[in-house]
């Protein structure tokens, strides 16, 4: 575990010398946007710190997040470039010793270990003369230093809706760069200021890096040359073009590879300053000026506009650039500008600062979108540092998946066609099914029907539900966890999508093996294979009297076995809710319960991969981002059987202690996220309360190293959000939350409803003293006592009041007396030391019986109609 608290980076210290008024800073020292870019007022939005999780000691131990602008679920995000980005490298890294900005990039890289798509950059610069041959196109050469270097960082202002930095122009002057963006359109404003003490005239220019050299995989020595086009229109003051860059193209499934090869990302950049005569514009290909040309096709393409200063040699020049992006066409990119950031209409004598088309108006619209979400959450009892971690986490979680539609149409790389409807990309489902999806259902329910429909459209157009979609499927990670997303949506009564088609899709996942299943390894990022889906389904997993994925046939076999079992359970939930016959439901439930324990080695009490003949493959074989310690606890849909295999509650709790105390937990990767909550399901709720606090302190803070592992499209933050609320979806498709303990005294959340016309439901979570008291003494929901550490979705989504009574000491609530007696006997904090052994055993037997009955019965009760929100179709 990487202890983040040991060496935090002081943002206040780094920015302390910037010449900004004190009121323009947060209590933690970050610079806030100028007042005109801080509308509407929002304390929650001001607490968003987008540097959290930007850096780390290596790519795996970095949050993998960038300080980009854009509204929730934006199709294209915009970010200042300090690096060339590719798989394992971000476009912005705060840790640069001598930082430089190389442009402002339209990025669609959804995670640090995923590839970029159709990159585009807007690059400001100045030339010593009007000679276009002096324009710098090389990435390294075009870098501009921060004013004041790494100490002042050009007065850099970072927020969700507005970015600002002042750069040295290399000729004694400065360039003030400002940025905002909507979902599909970037808005840049550059103010070029000449040196005041020189008579030398420089020429400002804007370079559009339209088609760049790309890096394949995570090796910068392996480059490719995407192709595209660029054209300049002096009559409309536009530079438009396209690029077919898709860094993940090499892992496109075979059956859609030809269709996906036609993908292009389009753009249209519109300037508010006339281009003038053709001598001021031009095209550069492979660092060579194409004399007299205003359009070109090929690789390594750039276009530019030079803005010669007037004869009077004005010292300041301002230009706005609005860049529409599209997956459909160049014309659609132009149309997106008109829809999202229209041309500014100015009238004599009127203040146009906030008129549509101004940078201020763009930033206000994006900030308003974030305020609409973040202002729904009020927190009491948290420090400013805590608020930054929490609200930034909400922003991270609501960035994904990304919109992939324009005007209710979308391009599909699965069949190379334009379809009507909405589509999303950036589905890191192996990560996000655990908690991020539950947060989306709870906090952005208006989006969920279209997101499910998007997955079903992928199924119709490509043949399978997505696993890790980045424009199209990439086969990254294991398992078909879209089954969980759909099952959870059904369980939580989400409507607005085709339930019959949903069943067809998840049933196919559960019963149809991939092409070449018997002889394809499906290793991580394996090229030239088809859809991976449930590799191994036909070889051993579905064979009677077997039921595992064979390690000598398929990669990551043990993890696959456990993931497939959970996915079977998710499909079972869908089948029950949709009223499928008993032979289907029993088949799915039986396989989900049997498969995990085919790996259980009774001699070691650990899960272990098996070969096709049933022989054990070794304790270190077959794992995905984890090991035997972590995955032995990965049977979230059948915890009672897992506890039984480890000889009961007390033995199970001791094995959890051994796991944590031995340093085996890896919160940097998602398979560990649910593990501290298993204590609560085994009668040791106090341990959950302790471990969760410790994990939060060690893995989250408000510095650039404030995430110990990759954000993975919101999952790291979703863990923190739910944990801070006091519960977590261990088995997400069940609709249940396992109780921990809140971090704050009070949280008031106005939960949005799927229909925007319906009033929000207010959920209040009270836990007086929680900042310092980590143990739960009692729990009530709307005044009714909760005796077991489980909450249902229905107890949250309808609003109401959840009250935790907190304590400095371990309490009876949620705890098995035998466990308390065994682990905490004679402790001064222990309230059970008044009991003798006989009383303890008697109370423990009552607890275990009640808990087991409760755990075994509650799901069946729910699926039989025990909660109103479940509709049996």
C-alpha cells in the first residue's frame, strides 16, 4: 500500500507567490477563477480540485486524472498539454520540474491505460517575423514556459469550467491563455502582449495540430502515422479537418475491425478575427510549408493563421477560437459550434461579457452544469481538505461514460453507420460495475436509460455488450460485467430501455462462447482476436462436474471464473425480475454458486486456478490485478458460503485481519474495494468501521498524489463517496448496501429523479460526531431501527432520514458477541467484558442464527416483491 499521507505536495506553497488577491484563493491555497468566471456562486464547485490524482510514482500508482474543462459526461474534454499523451501517459502532468505548455488539446483519452482518439490541439505562438517558415510545429520546440517558472506557474487557475495560465512567448512578451468548453466544443481565448521595452514587432499565430504522429501501446519508440485532412476557409474564418487516430485500434475485435477502420474524428475551428489575405494562412505537412496551399490530406498535418500587428504596433492582441468536434462529419462539427457556443452578437453600447458566444458565457454554462449536481450535496463537519476530496470525487465519477452522440444521432464504429439516438463511450465496466454505476443510478438517474440503451445498441450493431468500450470494444479486462449494469438497472426499477433486448443480450453473454474459444488465450490486449466476452465458457466452465476457466487454455483464468460466477448471478437477477422460467433461473443461480468454489483449495483455504484436467495451476496463476489473498474474498454474491468455507464467522474475520494486517489489501486496484465491508457481513461491523477510515486516510487526499491508484472512470472516487456516506454496494446487483460508518456529521443530498419535472427527494444522513467517532452505536431509517448492517436501495432513493448514533468505543450494533469477546476481550473500549463465556456463546448463537436467516432470506424476499421498487415483468 502506498501511504499518500507521507509526502503530500503543498499546492498552497507552490502557488503562494502568485500575484492574486487573497479572496481569489480557497482556504487550502488554490487559486480561484476571476469573479466573472465564478458564476453561478457555488461553494461546492469552488472545492473541486482537479489536480487530485494527476501524478504518482508510476502510472499504476497515479490517479490518472487531468485538470480538464468540460461539463458532466462531456464528449470531448480540453486540457493544457505538458506531454504527448498515449497509453500510460497523460497530456498534463503537474510534477514537471521545468513545466511548459505545448498547446491546448481536445482529448478523449478516458483513462491512463487507454488510448487517445483523434487528438487535436490549438497551439498559440509568436513568430519573429511574418515568415510562416518560423512557425514551430515540433511538439518539444513549441513548448512555452510558465511565467514565473515552476514557482509561480503563470498564475495557473484550474477549475471544471475555466482554465487560465500566463506563458512566456519566447520573444520577451506573454500569452495569456484561457480555456473553457462544452460537451462538443472547446473555447480558447488568447491575449498576446508584446514586451514593453522593445521595438521589435512579433507576429502572433495560432497553429492547429490536426493530424499528429501517434504512439502505439505504451512504448514511445513505436509510432504510427494517422491520416486525415485539413482545410482553411478565409471567407468563414475557419480551419476544419479530420484524423483517423485511434490508439486502441490494434485491439479492435476482428469481426468489427473493417467497419471501425473507417472511423474519423472531425473538427472545425472558428476564429473571431478575420484571416485577411491568403498570405496569413497556410498548411504545414511533416514540418514542411506547402507554399500557396490552403488544404491538404495525409499525415503530420498542421494549419496556421498569422495575425500581423497593425502599423501602429499595438502591444496587445486578442483572438477567440471555438473548436467544434464531431464523430459524424465536418459539417456536424460546425453545427455543434452553432448549437453550443454560437457566434457572439454584439450591439453598440451593450455589455456582451455574458452574451452567448463569449468565453464568460461558455464558462458560466459549464460551471452551471456542475453546480446543478454538486450543490445538491451539503456537508457538515468536514474540513476544507475533506470537501476537496469529496467534491472532486463527485466530478471524477460524473465524467464517465462520455457522450458519443450529436443532435440525437451517433456514429457507430461497429457498423460504420450513422444511427438515430444516443450513444456513450468510455465504459470501463470491469471497474465501474462495483460502485460507480450505483452512484450514477443514484445521482444521475436521468442519464441511465440512455446509457443502458447505448450498451444495447452496441449489442445490436456489434453482436455483444461492451466490456471496455473506447469508441468501439477493446477486449480489455475480463468478465461480461455489462450483465451487472443491466441487472442492477432492472433491480433498481430503471425504465426507458428495451427489456426484451436487454434479456437477449445478457443471456447471450451467459450461454454463447466467443469465437475460437477452445484455442484462444485471450491474453491482456491480445491482438487479432474477436470479441473476448466469456473466454473459456465452452471449454471447462460450463462442463458438468467441472465449472472453472482452465488456466492452461486461457489467461487470467481464476479471475475469470470468479467474475463469470458473479455475472451469472447478475443474469439470474435479471431473469427473476423479467419472469423467466425456473429452469433458467435455477441454472444461472446454481452455476453462480458452484463455480467459485471449484477453485477453493481446502488445504490452503485460498482460491487457486485449475487446469483443464482439474489439477491445480499454482497459487500465483490466473489473477487479474490481484492475487490469491484478494480474490479469495471475491464472492460478493454468496458471502455466506464463503464464510462457511472459512469455518464460520470468527475464523473468517480472523482471515480478514490476516489479510489487512499482512499488507495484502491493494486499494490501488478495484478487486480490493469491497473487502473491508465483508467484516460487517460476518458479525464484525466494528472492523469495517475501522478499516474503511484507515483506507480512506491512506489512499485519498487533496494533493496531486491524492489517489493511490488509477481513477478508472470514477470507481476510485465512487468508493470514497459511498464510504463517506456510510455504506457501500458490496454486491451491487442485489440493490443492497453494506453499512460502514459516515465520515461527516451530516450530509444532505437532494437526489434527482429520472424525470427532471419531478421534485428531488431529500436524503439526510446524520452522524453527529462522526469526524472523531468511528463506531456505530445504533442506526435508524426514518425512525425505524436497523438491526443488521444492510440498507436497501429503496431506503435511499425515496429520500428520508438515516441517523447513525456514533461512539468513541466499539458497540454492540452489528457485531457478533463471540467475535467481540474473542478479538477485544478485556479491552478498555469493550463493553462486553461484563459477560462470562457462557453468556457470550449464548448471545453469539442467537446472533449467528438471526444473521444467517436474514442474509439468506432477504434477496428472495426482495425478488418475490418484498420491495415496491422491484417490478416483476
